[in-house]
């Protein structure tokens, strides 16, 4: 399994996360829960002009060039490297968020095993994780949710969230396209 972790500045995350949690709760309409019962927003949070969501997504977008180079195992490339495809390179600034949604897990709720193929990358940002929150499981590896941390992973990797033992576990997740 290959994942990348980045942690948002604690000072900013401690102020931003409660606002993100409220936005996600307000946008979970209960009409389209994920398979496993957790509540989900529509998948267009990145297009709604929600200031606090946009602040977080700006940070995530800034991480994408380095994250993509790490996944491609091309640390030797400069940030401005531009490949032609045929040369084996990639345009490090040609990644864009194509879908973004929030999920709230209350006691007993989970997300069943699935993947996000054919996207280039997927991410999961932990907004809220009360004590005893369920882990995210990617390819069998359990990852403890940590508020303020984003996890990038390859979208073909199967992942799930185990049944929640508590109310209020919350993430903002999404998919990233490569669009040179």
C-alpha cells in the first residue's frame, strides 16, 4: 500500500475543522447515504464557493505537485518539470479536484469496501475524530483518523471504513483528475 500523509497547521486546523464539520452536517441531506449507512453530502462541495471548504482545498491543491511526484517516484524532478507523456514525465501542476464530498459517521455506520478508479489520486481529510473513531482501511492497513491530516492514496486501492463506535467522525474526501 502506498499513501502520502500531510498535516494541516494545528493552529489553523483547530479553527477551520469545527466550521468544516458544521458545513458538512448542514449539507448531509440523508437522501444519499453511502453504502454502509454513513451520511454524505453531494459530491460537488468543491464547486459551491464555500469559503472554509475552499481554504482547505487550496491547501490540498498546493500539495498535489509534490504528492504526485512522490507517487510517481520521481523526486528528482523539479516542481516545474513538464513532460510530454511520451518521455515518461508529467505536468506536475495539471491535477485538479473533480469531486469533493463530506461524510459523517455516527455509531454503527461505515463505508463498504470500494475504490475510486479511474481517477489519478484520491484524498481523505479528517475533520473530526472523537476517541474510539473507526480507522480508514486501505488495502487491509488500518489508518487511525487524525483531525487535520489528509491522506492521499491511489484510487484503485480498495478501502473502507469500519463501523463507527461513536458519533461524529467526519471527513472531507475527494477525487483528483490529471488534466494536462
